[in-house]
C-alpha cells in the first residue's frame, strides 16, 4: 500500500516519500510523517539470516513506496559497503548481561552514519524522480555527530552543496577536528557563538524564510535538510532495531515473539522515535527507555507531561545530547494527540512563544510504553570505569548515560527483560572523557596521545576515522554570531 506524508502542523498534505525527503522540513515548519505506520507481514523468524542490507530493503520499501526496487537497492548498496569497518554493519556486544548495539562502525564512528550514509543517495534519487534541476543545498545544525556524518555523506556528491553549523565551544575536540578538516569543494562548516539550540533554531528560521527561498530558487538553489527532521533520516534508523531483534533470535538469546526493552541515549529524540516506529511495525519491543544527561528536558517531560525548555543549558561530556529543544518529539506528540495537526501546532507555537507546553491526561496515557531517566556527569564517568573494570568493555559517554539510566530502571522495577542499549558513538570520539573516567592520570596528554593510550587500555585498534584526521589540515575556520547565519549561507553560495 502506498504511503503518503503530511506535515505535523497541517500545512502540507499527501506528498510522496521522495518529495518529503527533498523538502526536509514542511513549508509550515512542521515535520513530515507517514499517513500510517506499516506493519511487518509474516514471521520475523524468517528474516533472521538476512544481511543488514536485506533487512534495510524490507523495512525501507514499506515507507518509501514511490521508489522502485532497483532505486532502493542501489541506494542501500552504495550506503552500506566497505566504509563500515565490520561486515555486520551493526554488531552487538554483550557486557554485564546487557546487549550493546554498536552503531558506530561507519565512516565517522557515530550512529548518525547509519542513516547519513544513505540519505545523499535517497536525495539525489528523489531529485531525479521529481525532475529537480536546482542544486540542492543541505543545511544542517549539529550537536557534534550529524555534522561530520552529513559532510562525509554529501562531500563531492554531484548536484549538492552542504553547510553545517555547530556550537563553537559545544562539541568534543575530535568532533570539531572531524568537521573542520572535511574535504570537498561543496562543503562548508561554520562554528557559531551559541549552543546547539541556537544553531538548530537558526537553521529552522532559514528554512521558513520564504523570501530567502525564492531568492535562492532564482539563483538555481533549493534548501533541504540532513538533520533527523528529514524523514529520509528517520526511516533508515528503524532498520537497526529490527536487525538487533533478528540478531538476538539468530543467536538464540531470545525466542520468537519474546519481548525486549530498548534503551536510547537521546537529545533530539530521533533515535528513540525510530525504535517506537519499529515497535509499532510489530517488533516485540516492550519498554522504550529514554536516557538523558543533565539536560534532562525529556526526562522531565515523561515524568510530568510538561515540556519546558526554560532552564539552564549545561555543557556535558555527552555533547550530542546537550539539547533543550528535541525536534523529533513533535512527531510523537502529533501521533498521541490523534494525528490532530491543529492541536499539535498549538503545542509547537506555545513552545516557540513561551518555551513550554503541557499535554493532556489522555495523551499521557499513550506514553505508558516509555520510561525516562537521567544520569549526572559523575554517574556517567563512574559507569564507564565500572563496566571496564568488570568486563574490559569500553563505552563512550553517551552510551554510559544510557547504561546508568538502565541500571536505575532495573533497580526500581526489577524488570529483567532482555535489553538492548543503543551504543551511539565510539569511545575514541570522546577519548579524553572516557580515558579520564578509567584513569585520570593521563589528563595532561594531548588529545591524540590520549587516543593511543585508550587504544591500549581498551585493546581496540584506533579507528580509521581518527587516524585520518591526525595530521589533516584545517579547511574550515569560519565562525559567526548566531544572527549571522544567513550571511554565511550567502557567502558560501556566492549570492
């Protein structure tokens, strides 16, 4: 059955998947959502020998219904190839009774690679399908990982340019080095004086600037997004939760139909929303456990039903989660208010105007499959050390947040359901924080020296992504104020 997409705010209705991917953000500022969540037909047991690529096709074809089999398979084969350093694409490691779904074996050693490896191919295919002649300008705000993954995906892709904005002092040294050394004449990276929410708001404002959009069109350009607000980002993320379940079946860790819990460290809510979609497609997921760091706006929301961004913004050792406006939550709000675009729009306008909205009691009941938790900096660091000393397994700071929240959940509920933790980044991406947690005596070393020590400690080779940036020259040294983002866009496009 064909699936069409509409805005969560009602301004655009019934566009095809390829049109939604090209637009990124709806014209009214809303996010595109499918008219229904498709259900997996047949028995999941029959898929347990499938490769990651085969599972990707089976899931993505249900959502991207205007793509032919040949088009979709071509995108998948180009995305999930030798750029991943493991044949399995998303392997699972067991440590201390929990399954860690390793989503960091791609080109930029973070989970964003799972979707951003395929998005450029989905986008260029979508452009051809819709007879687009304008050059596509990818505009992205990043809290650290999306930026590099998007840059790597779109670099040198014909017919595209990509501009990434990031908080100048709000990402790890490795994250920044990965971005500012990016090759490709079609890439542009700008640090802003502000936090991620400032960058994200600036990008959304540019998307909503109709006058600017018309001016760009007259110059042969059109905007699109590589952030998780793009449905072309969300759909590929559903795949790895299905694949994780199949892996557990294949290894006989669970039996067919047995439920699992999923824990996701999240800031912008896209990754855990993908697990929610997988659950609604028929994957036997029981609890969705949303893990936050000290910026615990999502934890507070699940506890109270009130979303309130009016709070201190805290810089943590898990910077990809340092977010107070969780954009993808809007897709969940839309669904639990009965796909009522007008009602959802009221919530989003309240958030914009006052920084707060509160959902109804009826909507709260529909969140019963979710649990929330948060981890302090001290707890995060202690968990990295504890897991290493107990098992020898080393996790990054974001994954550690999830592990702390899971421990708290089990202590409170005594729920021993088999559990998958989304391990969203390589420990090498946050080497200083990880090594300090294990042994702080190395704190005086330079960042790259710490990476070498961490490699010995973890007994894991330094990833290729880190080796490549060791001596790479800085290619992007642009910095601007948060109200100068439009000028930076025009500067890069020479308009």
